[in-house]
């Protein structure tokens, strides 16, 4: 039988098979011998339990796999921000979007808490990502806004919800899936940023696909990226990179630069560009110290 692993606890895995039925299966020693670890999201061949235990037989080829959190075959990363508090960390959002570009994961931006939105803040976020063409859903888990659009976006995909603590990832998932009961944290009054209350990765079947709450989605080691390659990961810059005077233009201080022209014409937001410059600086520094 074929199925998809929803979660693993010890050497026991919960596998979703046909018709929404779940099975508990053990991983046999051969996985350990081969150095393979079955992950949530893995499509597997398994032997369903017949009275006793079921067994995982084979892991089918993966589209992608992540270490932290340990999850495979992610189709979509849902990056959640808040339209009030905590204030959006757009550098984190940019980094997550860059990871999506590199790992061929579809990104989806969600701005939650629109019921108590700071209008200027919301417009700023929307304005910054509009030129890139990223899809943004404005939502409120509390008042049920944007949930229909979100459901459609989740249809038949494996989606991981991530973003800063206390933006409402778990609240959104609870609103989408009322049987879920994900723990919801209180936004700390003192620092306006709560602790990640969610830990384990568990995929939950939803809308023909599956969702997971993955707060601390680890970012790729940016050291693997050459500074010259960064701009190509920005959809709004990508089509203009051949128009710079210098072939190896970093689009920071160089004259006759297409990216800076784009910035002047409003085809790239000031904030995105400034954070781009920050990231380029970081990558240049890293390259300098690569062999230290
Ligand atoms: N006003 C308002 N508050 C919300 C909304 N969604 C969530 N909250 C509140 O924001 C706080 C944090 O919500 P969580 O769902 O725990 O946030 P989270 O992103 O899962 O946080 P971590 O698990 O720590 O990463 C809670 O107090 C929620 O009640 C919303 O749409 N509007
Ligand atoms: Mg949470
Ligand atoms: Zn340039």
C-alpha cells in the first residue's frame, strides 16, 4: 500500500493511506542500516498492520527534505506575519522567501490580525511585496477573515506554516481546522514577543493535502550562496540583471545599475532593496572569512 507519513514517534510512524485511513507502522532496521530516516511528508510503500504491527517498506523519492524541522516533500511555505504586534520582521520574511526560491518551495505570505491592524503597517507590508508579485492573504484568525482564500491556497498541497512567534500561526490553523486544538500562546506584554509554543512536527490532513505548524523553520546556510547570485532570487530584480553596466554587478555602489534604476521607477521597494544590501554585505563578509 502507498501512503504519506504524518508523524513519527520513536520508531513508530503514523501513515495516511487511502480514503483518509491512518495506520501505525514500524520502521524496519534496514532504514537505519541504509542511513535513511523516514520523515513526516515522506511518501512510502507500507505493509498495513494485520492484527499486529504494520511496517514501512520503502521511502519513495523525495521532492525536498528539511532538517529543522524534519519534514519532507514540502510544496508550500506559508509565512505568517501580524498586521499589529509583533511588528513584522521583514528581514526574516525576505530570508524565508529566498529559501523558497532556492528550494523550489512555493511561498505564500499571510498577514494575520487584520482585526486590529495598524493601517500604515499593513499597507507598508503589502507595498513592499507587491512589486515581487508574491501572493499575500490578509487574514484574521480571530474574526475568520481570509480563511476561504487560505483554504483554496492549501488545496492538495503539503504546507508548512512558519513565521515569528505570536503572529497567530497556531490560531490560523485552529480556525481552519476546528478539530485541531493547537496550543495558542499569549502574546507577552513585556517584550511583545512570545515563546514558540509549538514543537513537534506533525502533518495534519487538510483540504486534500496536509498542513504543519513549523515555527522555527530553519534557514539555509547562506554561506552556500555567492553574493553575485543573490539578486536572481528576487523575482522583481530577476528580469533586469543583464542590463547593468558591470557583469558582476552587486547592485550596491556600482554605477549604471539596472536594479537601482528599477528602484527609482518603483519596480522594487526601498525596504526590500535596503535589506537586500544588508544581505549582500553579509554574504561578502562570509566569503572573506570562508577559509579562516
Ligand atoms: N487580534 C488578534 N489576535 C490574534 C489573532 N490570531 C492570533 N491572535 C493572538 O495572538 C497570540 C499568539 O497566537 P498564536 O496562535 O499562539 O501564535 P503563533 O504564531 O502560533 O506563536 P508561536 O507558537 O509562539 O510561534 C494569541 O494571544 C492569540 O490569541 C488574530 O487574528 N487577531
Ligand atoms: Mg504556535
Ligand atoms: Zn546592478
